[in-house]
C-alpha cells in the first residue's frame, strides 16, 4: 500500500520507481530543469531592465539637448544613439529567446501513458529505453541540454545589450563634456 501511495503522490521516491539510479537521475534532471527556469526568469528580468534603461537614457538625452540647450558633439551623439538602439535591440532579443523545455508535451505524455516506451527501443534515434521511467529520464536529459543552449544564447545577447548600453552612455557623456 505504501508503494502505491508513494507512486501516486508524485514524490518520485526510490520505492516508486523500478530502478533507484533512474529515480535519482530523474530527480536530478527535474532539479536542473527547475533551476534553468529560474535562470531564464532572471535573464528576462535583466533584459527588460536593460531595455528600460536604454529608453530612459535616450529620452533623457533628447530632453537635455532639446530642453536645456545642452550640446553633444554630433559624432558622439550619433555613435551613442546607435549604441543605445543596439543595446535596446539586443536586450529585447535576449528577452524573446526561445521558451525552455520544462516537461513533456501532450504528444509525449500520450505515448508515455499508452505504453509507447515500454518495450526496449530507440528514442528519438539516439537512446534505448527498457521502461517508461528510463525513457522519460533520458528525454529530460535532452531537455536539459537544449535549455542550456537556449540560455547561453540569451546570456550572450544580454551581454551585448548591456555592453552597448554602457558604451552608448559613455559615448554620449563624452560628447557632452567635449
């Protein structure tokens, strides 16, 4: 009875799985997927803040030049403006980076529930699975890998955006001082 309740409760305890190593691998993969989701949310927050800051700097610069008669050397103003727009664009590109894989989709769940993975066979042309547990855990490994690639792209875009924002700000300030 305790095995039944542990299986249905979704705890993933060792008694709920046919193999302790597969159970541990599943738990580790689930932990990594959850951490990747948190990292994506953090990157999205930083990307939005970068885009907002680029907008504020551009608006403040336009207000200073138009309203307070501050002059900016044209070459610095143009380069700074281009860098601010580039920083804004890269931040938005980072924010719109692909959605992460967090769990099985409907088609995969149907195959899993209807016994599509019970017999030993090839999954996605790569790995053999002798149970649904193994199949699910192996696919979760693929999700972790794909998510890592997606997050790396988002991180690079954010670095470009933040760097362009900083360089644009420095360029505009230099244009005011000179």
